[in-house]
C-alpha cells in the first residue's frame, strides 16, 4: 500500500471509528496519527506481562532502597489489577558493567532477553511514581508492532555547551525525554538499536547529558523516530490536584531522610588562584560562604585578606589535579577539624549548603560515597564514571581514606582532577553516585521544564550572567512565599 493510500485509509478509519476511539487518545502530530491509526484493533490486547520496567537505580545503599520500594509498589499494584507481574529490573544489579547506566550498552541484553515475548521497555527513575493501570492504558494507544520512542519532551531554549551546541540555529526543534517522567521504547525499536550497538561501536567518548544523547542516538540524523509526547507522563508531585490525569508523578523535589546534616559536619574546600581573588572570591563571600561553618580557600598565593592557603602546588590553567589531591590529604591529615563530609568546589561554583545538608541526610557517612553530577568517559568500551568538578564533589571521609590508601595519584598537576578521581574509584570498585540536583553549567544551559521540578543544589560558571542574581534566584530559600507552588516551596517546608 502506498503512503498516500495508507493516509487515506487512516482518515477513513478514524472517521468510521471515532465513536469508539476519541481523537484525544491519538498522539498530536500527523506522523503519529498515521502510524497509530490501526492500533485500536489491538487496544485491549496489551498485557502487563508484556511490559518490562527498568528502574534506573544506583549501587549506593540509599538508592538501592529507593529502587526496591519502587519495585514493591509496582508489584503491589499488579496484584490489585489481577494480572501476571511484569519484569522489573534494577539497573545497578544487571551486571558489573559500569556503562549500564548509559542505557545504550544495555540494549543488546534487553533485546536478547525480552525481544520475543515483550512489547515495551519502560525506564523510570527511583523516585518516579507509576500509576500502573493508567500507564497500561497509555501504552495501548500505540501500535507495539511499530517503532516508538515515548516520553515527556524537553527542549533547549538556546544552544548549550552540555549538548555540544547541537541544533545551534534552532535549539528548540529537537526534543529529548525527561527521565523523571519515565520513558518507553517499543521492542521493535529496541531490537533494531541492539543490532546497531553490536555492529557499530558507540562513538562518543564522553557521556554528559544522557537523556539528550540517547535521543540523538535513536533519532540518528532523521533515520529513526523522534520522541513522541505523552501528556500523561508527568513530573508533578503525586499529591498535586493537577496530576489526576497522570500516569507518572514525582514523590519529592529534594530527597530528605531525617534531620539535615549539621553544617559543622561538612568541610568546604574552595579551589581558587591569585588571578581570581578579586573577581570570583567576592562572589562566594556575597552569596553562600556565610552558610558554611568550616571553609577554606586554597590558592597558589597566600592572601590574608581572604584568607587563602597556599598548598605548595603551582597554579595550572586546567585540570588542577595536584591541588585537589593536596586538599584530600589535608582533609585526612588532622590539619582541619574532623568531619564526616568533604565538599570540593571551584571558585565559580554557586551552591546551597542548606539544601546539601538536607540531601546528605539520606546518605550514610560510613559508606564510601562520591556524590554530584555524574559524567562518563568511554562507557561503551569499558570506561568509567566520574563526578564533574564544577558542580561540586562531595566525599564521605571513608572515600577519602580509601582513595589515599590506594596510592591513587595525579599523573601531572594539570591532569583533570575529576576524571583521575573517577579512574581511581573505578579501579577500587567504588561507585560514583549521581544527583541531578548538581549542575556543571549555568541555569540557562538546562531546559526550563527540567529545572521546573527541581530544588537545585548547585550551578557553575559566571559566564554571561550575574552570578549573585543567579544565586538569589535559584539557590536562596529565604523570603520564599510559603504558598507558592514552586519547587523551592518543598525545601522550605522540609527544612
């Protein structure tokens, strides 16, 4: 059947069966209408057992517990629906391959294991609530014999460094999924992509913003499907009155597991250098320095007016590995007050320490923890993950002790400190733990919709913006309207 005849047949079908299938149930774009037109034949045939849920879990104990709770909730809902349970996978437990979290290396496994008897692979985060009956109804709108990439779309307002300035002429044209709302791939698409992954080694050296990179890989310069918007995939809080139609919601904006960690238990190390003493350090002092109880500035030059400490490491234009390892040694040596937590930031990092204190209430300081925004290097070929330094790197004391005891060191003073640490942690089989609340870039480098459901902990860079205004807009909680339906309301109530 030709494309023209198929479209005509589709229109006739929609007209004849409009009383059985309301047009609101059909995806909005014409391409989706055409592909989905014959799916109503199979609308009631999708069984829960044909859906595979992959919870994008992490190895840290807090995140494992969150993932287990999510799995238990899905199984409880399954019992209430009197259906056979779906397969529910915890991403961190599937293999020892560090690259699994980047999804693409996992596709061959998903295809070979579920490619014949399943219809959908659904990915969700640990804090994504799923209303299972509604979610199943959503999936029945789409013909599972075709290639589908479903999610809540995000787009860039301007070309951004974290997306390698992709689509510079019109950044908003490309849509990628908000992982917090869950996203889904039909098995025909998974099976084809799995063949591609096996036949063509993954090319990207760096994994920076996974959701954007996955969408680019699937789209394949227009050869593959674009993301199809599903309005029922939401990032509203579960109790919101606006979430009645949603198949997915969020439990919280900022996790909190008890009393916030005391500020006296976080030692803060700010990396700076002589040329930025007058430009960047005053910003720290005017914004978040006063939130810290224990803070030191480390520089290549002693300046008693700040004051700064010279660690004896020459300044480098990049990398700063020598300086970072000198900070780790100082933290472990007893030269500074003993605390459970070490935070290392750049002098152009903007951070909310009260929000960090709340977040750290969920983590056990006796466990090895390296927390922040996770990037990856060479994950398709057995590489490693690391916490990118600009957004802030949080270490438990146990992590610092193990790192130093291992003999891990810089191969040069200007080596990239965050990547060297990632290699060392990988060699020690210690996980890095991701939080999307840390940000390596500026607020304008992220999708508005993505930031709208966050209580961010940090941002980075003073480029083309007023950093003090950025801090007070995004990271300061004082003076917030307690009745406001903004993300900041949640942290205000919790703290």
